[in-house]
DNA sequence: CTGCACCTTCCCCTATAGTGGAAGGTCAAG
DNA sequence: CTTGACCTTCCACTATAGGGGAAGGTGCAG
């Protein structure tokens, strides 16, 4: 299987596959006589795993950690569990920060929307921000 | 006022001030005889405005838009209002995406946490992701 | 006169996840 | 034999908001 087929099969681009290889997420595949990369079904499975993990919001670095644990012969279950727990805590943190920001922006927007543009003082940049 | 004092006064670094100047957020200040930048209180006010806008979650590009409207002599009120409305919509979008992701990750985490690591199939990378 | 703190410009680096394009090699079809 | 679709490597660039540090000039104190 050439890189183009592997890319199509996983819904990625050839660029992305080479990029993952450079990042150490994908092992360097064996090469055909002409230098072309040759992928097997294991590479496809690995790419699918990466894609699913990305959809789950994991970074490439985190995915790499899981893969290294797995490549070392261990079941990455506990590692995955901890990673997901951390990810969950991060998400909660992000959501609460975003909601706080949203609340501030909403308050600001209400004030600005209720204001009369004529009342703006030309001497300052903006009386609301 | 030299750049270092202006930086201290606004809680920024000299790097940031030169960076803002390069980005067009801060007009090029007049120079002293030795080439040093000389800032006045108007620059400080502008930097404070930038800082407050950043805290409100606006990007430097958005802040630049407001400043250009203001510099053109117009009151940026309606522009600021529209910008904040867009910002609000963006934030809502981000929050809902983040919550959807959080829900997926939480479900995944529950499954993994309840699982027995021994039951992991060494033939695949991870049975959960 | 020397040191130190401050200033100048310049270029590269950070992190994220790739994308774009150049220059060149390969393979199958017409 | 040429065309087009692939493939290779390598380098640069995207967006965001600056940070690090070099090489050199300036200003004031001891």
C-alpha cells in the first residue's frame, strides 16, 4: 500500500502521514525498491487510532505517549485512563474560563449596545473598553 | 518617557511594545536625539486600552480594527458593539464544542476506568480509543 | 575609565498541526 | 517517447503573541 492509498484509507493527506512519521507517531515503514513507502494494515490501524484520539481532543504529544507505552509492550489502559482524567480536568478548566470571559463580554456588550454613539468622548479611544 | 518606563507603567515588556508598534497597534513614537523612543501619556492610554481589550478576549487583529476606526476620527462604538457581538457568538460556539468534547471524553473515561487492564487485547493498540 | 543599566536593530525560537511548493525520480498508459 | 499521476526530500509558511539573545550605541555613577 503506497502512501496515497493509506492517506485515502484514513481520510488524511500524504503530508500528514509523513508529518506523523517525523513526529515519531508512525514508525518508518519499509520501502519498496524505488524508495516508496509501503504500508500494511497495522499502519492503517495505528492511523485510525490516532484519528480517533484526535477526535477525542488529545494532542499529538499525548497520543505519542500512549503509543510509546503500547510499543513498549504494556497495555496502556491505566495510562489512557490518567490521560483522559487529565484531559477532563483541562476541559473543565477551559470551559469555566471561557464562561467567565463570556460573561464579561456579554456585560460589556449590553452596555455598549445600550449606549448612544453620540455620547462618545472623542478625547479617548473608547469609553467602554 | 522611555520604553522601559512605559513598559513598567503598563505591565508589559519592552519587547511587547516594539511588537505592537510593528503590528501597527501603536504608532511609531517620536525619537529622542539618541534614537530612543519617547512615549507620552497618549501612548500609555492606548496601551491600557489594548490591555483591557486583551483581557476581554479580543485578538490583536480585532483591537487593531477598533484602533483604526478610532484613528480615522470615528467613534468606534458601533464597531465595538458588533465586534463584541461576534466575539460573544464565537465564545458560545467554543463553549458548546468544548462541552460536547467534554461529554465524549467523560464517557470514554468512565468506560476505561471501569475496565480491567488484564482484559486488554495485546493485538490492538487500545480497545477504547 | 570602567561598569552597569538602558536603548537600538536584527534574526531566530517557542508551541500546535499541519500545508504549500520546488526540484527531481518512477511507473503505467497511449 | 511523452504525458500524467504518483512518489521522494527539503525548506518555508500559516496563525497567535510574543520571548531570547547577539552586536552595538548611550548615559550616568564612581
